[in-house]
C-alpha cells in the first residue's frame, strides 16, 4: 500500500496567502522605483548627444554684483624726473662723473671747453669797458654843454640889466632936458635887444639840455645792451660746467671723455630716485578709452598701490601706447628703477549686473553661446554678453543668477546640443 503525504501537510488558517502578499508589497514598490529610475536614466542618457568627464571642465555660477571694466597691462618703474642735459655750445667734453654715480644738486657732472665762446666773452667784455668809459666821458660833455648854456644865459641876463639901467638914466636925463630924445630911443632899443637875447639864451639852454640828455641816454642804452650781451655770454660760459639739477644718480652718459660735441648734443641724463612713476604699455585698442586721472591698480610683487593716469603718449609704437601713472599716496618701500610691474586700467564701473567668470568659451563661440549645466546635463543656450573685465564678463541676455555655466572645456562638446557630464 502506498502511503500519501498527509502526514507532511500543515493546516493553514484562512486569508494567509493574502497576508503574505501584503507583507511583500514594500519590496515590490522599491523594485518598481528602481526600475523607474533606471528607465529615467536611460532616457536621459539617450537624450544627450555626448558624454564628457566633468573633471575636464571648468564650471562657474552666474552671480549679480559690480563689474569693473578694466584691462591688464604691464609696465616698469621709471623716474618721474629724469632730465637730459645738453651742450649749450660746441667744444671738448671733460667728464667729472661716471654712469651710476650718486650726485647732489649743483654737483659738476662735466665741463665743455669752448675757446670760441671764451674769446667772444673776453672781446665783448672789453667792448663793455669801452662803452662804460664812453658813457662817463659823455656825462662830462653833457655837464660842460649845460654849463656853457647857463653861462650864455647869465651873460644875457647881465646885459639886459645893464641896458635897462641905461634906459632909466636916459629917461631921467631926457626929463631934465640933459639929453635928446634920440638918445632915449637908442637906449630903449638897446634894452629891447638885450631882452630878446636873454630869451634866446634861455631857449638855447633848454634845447642844449635836452640834446645832451638824449645823447647821454643813447650811450647809456648802448652800454646796457652791451652789459646784457656780456651777461648772456657769461651765463653761457658758466653753463659749460654742466651741473646736476636734482639729487639722484647719473643715468646715461651719452659722450666719452675728451670727445668733441656739437651744440645741443645730449650729454648726460640724471635720474631723480626720490619720486618714481610707472610707465605702462597699453594696447592701441584701449587708447581711446584712456583719460587723464583714470584710476589704475598696480601690483608691485606682493604689494598693490592705487595710482592714476598723469600722461598719455601721443605716438603709437608697435601697436602700443605708453601711459604714465603716478601714486595716489606714498609709494611702497623697496621699489627700484626699471622694476617690472603689472597693472589694471579701470575704465568703467557697473553696479548690480549679472556676472560670469571669463573663460575660453567666450572666444570659442564668439560670446554668443553658453553651456548651462542642470542635473549633470550641459545644454547649449544662446546668450548675449556685454562689457568684460580681466576676470568677469557682463551677461545681458540668456542667463539668470544662479545658473551654472561651463566656461572652459567646451571644445570637447563639438556640435552637440546636449552633453551628459559624468
């Protein structure tokens, strides 16, 4: 007889299967969610045209803030005052200092020997002495002429007095009947003649005084003219000893000792190290934006100083314009002549604008396209950019604050519209 399996059977209560199904329900839900996520990931993967490693990209966030439109430039420290001294006359140079020597204001740097100028000074000095003596002699002549005119005038006065006394005697004698009327008339004519001579003597004395005064003034003016000529020659002779106009250091010596130089030839440059400026080389494209007083930030190694534009060169050399900037305050210590520096010209300040860090994406697509990252997917998006600085660019359209944008590495995307970042 074959035995059945009834001995192994177990009696189950009613509804047991249903309870088991309910107990396993959370597992089924979890499995469904996993499948849903997998399907969504597959759909996203299939929606992207390419896949790029995120480590090879640079991503920046769009922010709102202040944009300073500036340009990075390079330059060097130069002396604010570095006069070049020139030869005032042709001659032979005798150097008194060498390049690099420290000098004080008034120190003799070199001497130019000019025999022609020295001889001219001696000749004109002799002429000055002669004119000085001539003026002295002319003063004596003038005094003698005045004295002679005064003598003539006095004699005329005496003659007039004598004639008037004779006329009075004649009139008294005629009244007494002692002399005739004709004698009275003769005495009266003599008195009138003496009066006329006195008047002429007075006029001649005045004219003679004016004449000698003008003659003397002419000689005095000639003397003063000669004195000015000698003073100018003396100044030129003194300028043959070229002295330092400032405290500083001898820069460039353009001549050698005992060399013959022409007039107005450059001789030596003196550098005033007490006041330094920065000479920047700015690209020609920025030339129209530069103005006097424009702020500049200059980096001296680890130190930074605020400066401003004080001079702009009118010429363009190798597509660059030279700009001089000066310190707003005291210069940092430890600066050296010709020290290389970096600077930022600050053209304009714009507040409350959308900012995005600069990157190669601007040049790659002409600043018209940006790749916006959302959920590890970079999507190609049309944008419009405005002015830029050395570190950021203004966003006019296409992006919002908080957007994450690929700023470097977009060359890996090729012509894709959507790229998955892994």
